[in-house]
C-alpha cells in the first residue's frame, strides 16, 4: 500500500501551470516552467531593458536582496558584457 500523496498549494500551482502551458506544444517542445520561473524571467528582462530600479518597483519587495537573485546575469551574459567594453 502506498502512502497518500499530498500536494502543497505551490506544487498544485506548478502542476496546473505546467499543464496549461504544455497543452498545445508538441512533445519535443514542452518545457518545465512555473509562475516562479516566469516572474524571475520578467524581472530580469525588465532590469536589463529599463534598469534595476524599475525591476525593484515591479517586484514589490522592500529588500533589494531578493531582486538580485532574479537579475543576476549568467556567466555568458556577463562575459559578453565585459567583451563589449573592449
């Protein structure tokens, strides 16, 4: 006998969002995405295009600390920015 599986509200949201987003995609084009990932992507792109202040306001967080995790550039983006200075 298996133990009952209990989904937390966060897990339920991820499961629901994943099903909606994958509903019309072919098998090979499906991706693992959640509202949390979409929020980070939105904040990163806003910071890249409009600046950190705009992303901070949109995040509605009082602390900058949370936002820095969202907007931190990956290694390739950072390397490209440094190369562009030359």
